[in-house]
């Protein structure tokens, strides 16, 4: 059987969306005339980001259950039923040869309908602790591509393939970009630069820490690329008007330039951010979010920190500790070099190509 049509589904955060786009790009490199359709959740960020990457996306009315919001949850059964019905129609009209789920409620709906209709399912799990949707779909999946070892506690061992997380292709080629990156951000190429990432939606603790330390960094001769998240941008922009050494934005689309210029990264420990930092081979301080399912960001961060590949600070301790930790790291060239050397072992720049190989090979067997 030849792969001609594929549905890729998932979203809610950049940690699901950008791996999905990277898989799509890798599949198209192998099969240039492949027809691709994305399926996401209405009103979520994938409905904006996927079309910007050049792909068609269809939204389902699915929503997750909200903790402590019983009134909002009353509509869940109806949204689920409507999503399953729409997913059935999408499958019937598009007739995919395979469905790839990367996590999120939309991938649960389309994946379940694909299973009912005997369409081959493949999963990609980004985190060290598997998400609920992928755990529920695992029994139907041909193969489950994972980023961390030890995932047999969540999935059938014989279906697991350790591939790493797919990252955008431009992040894999940063050599010689520093001058161009500095010009892009209006910064100097010869000054040490800190890149701050709170995830695609922003992070309150990370922003509060940098708000407290920004002037100290700038006064110390360092530069700052600060991705605040949309909900925090206006307030922080008002506090920090345009000034030398500071680039502040709600979202950084040109991440290859950001990594090319960065000497040290401060970041949440979402799967995508961690994987990109590993591929970029940047010294980093990770601040795991405590507000995620099963505390999976802490598990992501510990996987690096325990091997000397990253520094980690708890969210509850970050405001007290991050400033001094960051200044010490910026001043310690030997520590930066040791972190870069250790994080290299976690880099899997060919993850998307490996996932594409797994999918194409399995379909060819059919």
C-alpha cells in the first residue's frame, strides 16, 4: 500500500503543533505529492499556526474538561458527540491512508473514529509522562514514536519507537547566523544574549522573574530576547519601553534567529522547548511549570538535569534563586561549555525524518 493521503491531528499548545508541522514537512520530503490535512480544535492556536505554515486545517468543536468549572463542563458530552460526528465525515470525505496523532483532544476524536474505521493510526508522544489522549489511543496504534526512554510503562513495548521529538528544520542549521540574527532583533552580535521562553502561551513565574532581573541583566552588559506570551505582553511592554539590548515580543516566530543569537536560555520545560534547546545545544536553566498534567515538565527537566545537561529551578523557588543562578552561569564560560557538551547527547535533529520512515515503512507493509 502506498501512502497518498495523511491526516495529522493535535494541538492546543505549540508543544503539539510544531512537532506535527515538522512531521508533515518530513513526510512531504519523502513523498512530494502527498496530500495532507490537519485536524485541530476550534478556537485553539493550531487554527492560526498551521495555516501560517502553509497547511489546511479543519477544526472540531471539542473542548477539554475544565477543573472546577462545572457549568462549562456541561457542554462536554455534546461537544464530544459533535466532534466524533464531524471526524467521521472528515474521514469519509478525505479517505486518509493513515492518521497521525500528536496529542490533544482533537487527536482523540479523529483517532477514535479512525480506529472504528480500521484506518492505521500512529502516535507521537512528546513528554516523559504520556498524555491522556495518547494513552487512550495506544491500543489502536501501529507504532508510537516517543522522545524519552522508559515509556513502556504507558504504551505496549513492542509498538514503541524511540525517535526523539521533531523540531523545525531551521533550528537544525544555526551556524553562521549570529550576525543576521542580531540585525533581525536590533541587537549586537558581540554581546552575550539571554533568550527567555515561557512557552507559546507565556508563563507568569518566568515573566515575574525576568521583570525583576531585566535591568540587572541590561546594566551588566547583557542582552535579552524575551518572549512574554500574548496575555502578558502589554503590561510588560509598558514597564519596559524600547531600549538598547532588549527585544520583547509576545511571540517569536523566527526561533532559528533567537537560538542563533542566544548564549543562555531560560525556559519552561515543555517537550518542544526542551527538544529545541537540545538540538540548538544551548546552556539552559529550566523552570518546570507545576500546572500541567502529572507534573510532566519536571520529568522532562530532570531527564536533562540529572545528566548535567541543564540547570533546573523549581517554580516555587525561581523568584528567589533565578537571578543569581543566571548571572553566575553567564559569567562562567566553563559551566556553559560543560552544559553544551552534555546536552549534545540529547539532541535528535533527525527525529522528524525517523518518524516519517516509521510511518511510510508500516504503510508499505500493508
